[in-house]
């Protein structure tokens, strides 16, 4: 009995040490972002917290989630069941909680602040049932995910915030086309402007990405992870 108890304690200790090592590694290397493809993103904060945005495409759903964000109800943005592992206290925040009675909410999670912003605004996406996200990490780094959208009035105000990273849809079929996406990127004027959600049924379209001709353009192929700095 004592032997089994000691084995259990040792196993738990090893597990806790492993989790602590992973968090320490993340803190040492800084926050990072994985573009999974289409409209799906994963952020790992400096504290080791894991944030998924619009899960659906690509790989990289193995890390236990602390936060899952969903911009709207279309099936290519709502595959939350892909995320099997979730830490205690994991939150799922969708457009339904983030936009109520015309009010866009902000959620302070300690390791990040998540602000819902305008999105949709086209015939395929009702502005009353869509949000984008501005995520501010504890170190001050900001990430804007436009969600499915066309131009919105709020983008001009976002341009006054000196955002670090901004993702813009540009498929031209269900959302704004490339020219409109370029105009929106110039309006938001982030330090790094990134095209995503480029073509229906495609994780990433390199030729279309090259058409996203804006200052401070950053092209991230599907499956590539970058450091946020």
C-alpha cells in the first residue's frame, strides 16, 4: 500500500514538474502565436496560458486550453470540440456573451484582456451577430483578429491604438475582397498586418497573400508559429 502511495505521489510530482517546466519555457521565450490556417489562431502567453481563436482549421489543438474565443456562428469558426484538453477554469467566450443589446464587452482574465469589437457588416454576416477580438496580453502586446467582416466604423478608432498584430480576412466571397482588406489594414495601421481567411476551403493561399500589399505586411503560412514581440 505504501509503495503504491509513493508511486502515486512521484507520478503527480513528475506531472506537476512537467507543467511547471512548460510554463517556465513559455515565460522564458515569450508569447507566441500559431496560425493554424483559414481563420484559426492559437496564442500561448508568456505565463503559459493557451488561447484558441475560431478553432476549425489545421493542427495544433493538443495544448490544454485556458480560453476559447469564437467570433460568430458559422461552422468554419466554431469547432470547439477539436480542443479535447482544457485546463480547470477554461472559459469559452462567443459572440453571444461578447455582444449583448448592442454593447461590446471586455473581459479581464488577468493574463489577458479580451475586447469584442465590430465585425460582420456584410450580407453574409450580420453585424449584430459577429465580433472581432482585440487581445491585450499581460506584457502589453496586442493582437486584433478581425473575424469574418467587411469594413466597420470602428476600424478608424482601432487605428489610433498602435496595435502590434492585426489579422484581416480577404476571401472576397463571403467577406471583403482584397482591395477592401488593404484599405482596412491601412486604416487600422497596425505594426504588423497579416492576411488570413483568404480562400474558402483553403488553409492558406500564398499567391493571394502576396496580393495583400500594405505597409508592415507580415505573411504567416498555415502551421507556422511566430514570437510576439
